[in-house]
């Protein structure tokens, strides 16, 4: 069974020809990149990490912590959190 999602309508058409009423979906794009890391030494460290499936525990920890910090300081992320906190 396939679901057609073209257009902005909340009505979706299944491959069987049936129509399905679904709620609208809101997307929020949150940019998380090394250039948003405030500390220049940390930013340089992250930018110089190899592209690899094998990183040291320290590198993984610094990547995760930096990503979380950049996300927390993102205006788009804060707006999303506020929107999700509002009662439906």
C-alpha cells in the first residue's frame, strides 16, 4: 500500500484509491554545524577530525557535547521546544 503525499492538503490518497485524512505536519530545520561552535580551538579540533567510523572515546564525547551545545543555542531549536511545550 502506497501513500501519496503531494500537495499541502492534509488529505492523502492510498494506492488503493482510498482517501485518508491525516493531520498536517510541521517541519523544523535546525542547523548544527562545526562553524556554530563558539570556542575557536574546539571548532578547529572538530573540523580536523577524520571522517571515520572509528573515533576515540574523547573525540566522540567532544562531538556529542558540541552538538548538544550548538543545538541548545539554536534559535530554531528553542522555538521548537516552546511550540512543543504549548498545550494542544
